[in-house]
């Protein structure tokens, strides 16, 4: 299946992905472009249930291996039940996180190794997105934003060292997929971040 219509958005905590996706949706509505939005983990009932397990602050004893496999299980169900059917209908899928998150968070920051995470997600490799926007926000900036967000999940509560490793992990992901992943400077004012993301997405879908 041609995955050109699969567009994902990546970044650390408080990178602004949700706001960016919402603005792109507004533009798609204006241009009458058929689309759906979704997220990982989640997007459908089973995957949302898995999400609740992963992010529950009570589950601090979850092993990195368990975490990685839960993400992989959620991803398979999400692909089968939401992403692929929408693409088959000719819709553009705007997805908040995908495999790259697992590579950065579990593969790099948790120390499991990117190759091991790729192996655990081998089924997903034929369904990689056509375009990924990585909203690059420095860890110290993201943590300041996180302080003002209020409610936190299990990953938000990780120490600064973990978030630094996630950031480093994403730098490695960009090296791994240089043609697919486009870096957006997320340290700019939000309006400029949105403008840059819109430009990349609109130019991409016109190709």
C-alpha cells in the first residue's frame, strides 16, 4: 500500500504537536482535503486502553521491555483498524506520534537499542509514513513548558536526564530516516512553528 498519505508528527513533551495538527486540520477543512486525525498510542478503543496502562502514574514499575511491547501491540491494532482503512479510502492521515517515538523513547532513552525496537515493530516497517515532521524543541525549553501544563502522565514525570536522552534519540532518528523526517525549529514562537509546518505539509501533498 502507498503510504504517501500517512503524515506523522514527532517531538518530545510539550513540543506543540497537538496545536500544530489542529491548525493543519483547519487548513485542510478550508481546502476541502479529506483527512482524519489520530494518535499513538490510541486512536481506537483497544489502543486507548493500552495507552491508559502505559501512561498511568501508578505503573512506575513497568519494565522498558514491557513498555516497548505495549507500544508495538497498540501500533499494530491502530494501523489495522484506523490508519490503513483511512488511507485505502483516499484520506490523509495526520498522526500524533508513530514508530519514531518508540525509537527515541524506548530504543534510545530507555536503552533497549533501536535495532531491538525495530525488530519488535517489524510488522510496521512496511507502513512507515511518507512524511514526518519532527518539532525540535530543546529539552530545557520543553521542561519549562511542562511545569506550566499541570496534570502529568508517567512519562512527563521522568527526570531531566531521560528527556535529554529522548532528544538525543530523535537526533539519531533523523539520521536514520533523513529523506522522510523534516526538522521544524520548535523553539520559535508558536505562530512561526505552525507556519513552517503548514508550508512543509502543503508542499508535500501537492507533489
